[in-house]
C-alpha cells in the first residue's frame, strides 16, 4: 500500500505572488497544498502522490521540462491544470501529452481556479486515482497462470544462459538480458563493456538498443525486460526512459556486490545533493544553453518523445 494518502494539490509556479495567491485561495477552501518554484523542486513532491498538479507551462519555462517528462512517464493519471497566458492550447496539449489536462488563463482569478480544479475533483475521482496508484504496489490482481509463469521463467533462463555464454566468450561481465513483446523475444543483450571498451554497454542497454532498432521506435511500450541481475542505476533509468511495461530480474544487486560489481556507491551518490557527491560538478553558461532549449520549444518539426 502507498504510505501516504493523496490529499495535497501541488502548485508549481516561479512567480512568488502568483504562487502564494493560488495557495491562499486553495487553503481558504480547505485544500492542502505543496508548493514549488520550478520543475526541479516539484519532482520531489511527486513521491508524495499529490491529488492534482497546477503547473506553469509558459513556453519559456524550460525548467519544467524534466518535471513534465516525469509526469508523462510515471504519473499520467494525475490531473494537470496548465497555467498559460495567450498560448496556443492545442500545441501545449500536444506537448504535455497527458490524458487529464485542463487550462487556466493567467492572471489567475479565484472563481475560475476553483471551478477548474473542482472539475477534476468530483466525488469519486480521488478514490479512483488512489486505487489505481495503490494497485501499482500490490501483487497482480489475477495470479499468472502456470503457462504464463513457465513462459516467463523460460525468458529469464535465456537471460541467464546469455550471461554464462557471453562471459565464457569474454564479451564482458556475467550479465544477460532479453526483451519480450507479445510472448516472443525481440532482442537480446549481454555485457560488452570490456570487449567494446564501452562503459555503457551493459546487458540491459545493449538489449534496449537492439529492441528499439527492431521495432523502429525509441519507446518500447508493450514490452517486458528479463535481466539476469537487478539493474544498475544507469540501466534502470534507461528502462524507464524506454517505457518498458514490466521488469523481471534474477540476481540481486547484493549478489553482484559480492562478486565485485558494487552499485551501492552509485545508488548512494544519486541520492545526495550535488555539492555532497564525490564527482566535482559546476554549472556554467546556463543562459547560453537555455537558448537552445528555447529554440527546441519553438521548433515546428520536433519529434515528441
């Protein structure tokens, strides 16, 4: 079960006056709120499972791109109220690519704000959203049949076999992976780090690249991945980016650590704030780099991903 009930509305707005105005209106009506000034801050609140998100989606607000991507990948059912001022709603709707979006014109008027969010929070809506979110943390509602389970074990055994075969061929470490669609293996991968001098050539990465090439798309929706060991942070992120439906793994990361493949350091590093990580990091020339992001938002023939 999820640890916390959905009870808050998340407000993401850079302008302090506008943000405080919205929060004041909501609090006066009895809504609890989280607030963030940009997408980077807002991402942290998604783990708290907000009931609804109010987001500034002005075209120049590129700080919110990563947050929007997180919403698209992991929180698609959460209602989104998009604040804008004179923008083309259809182009914004296409960019957001979320199933439950409404729009709120700026400057924000109290009555319009409340009517907008209450349209999302009709009786029963919160319960339905919560039930769907909780289902992610429960076992499959219908147990896999013996036939399905046997098939899954077969896919996993193929991943394990690849880890042994390719290790014996000195391709790299003892890791294998397969990607399955509609009950058939469409791609296989194995660790090729040492044989190709590619530090990113982990079994899962190799399998994802091969699968994307096979289906002719950069997303792998409708696919499952079977990997002989719990993925490292890099591979886990790639699995999320590829939008695979489900992941199965055999060995645990503690098993990998026991034979010299220690991911604990990386898992710990990415959980730390930037200034506490062991990799010296410095931001620079952000304003120049933002120009390219702005140009991306204006690019008429860009491919959504």
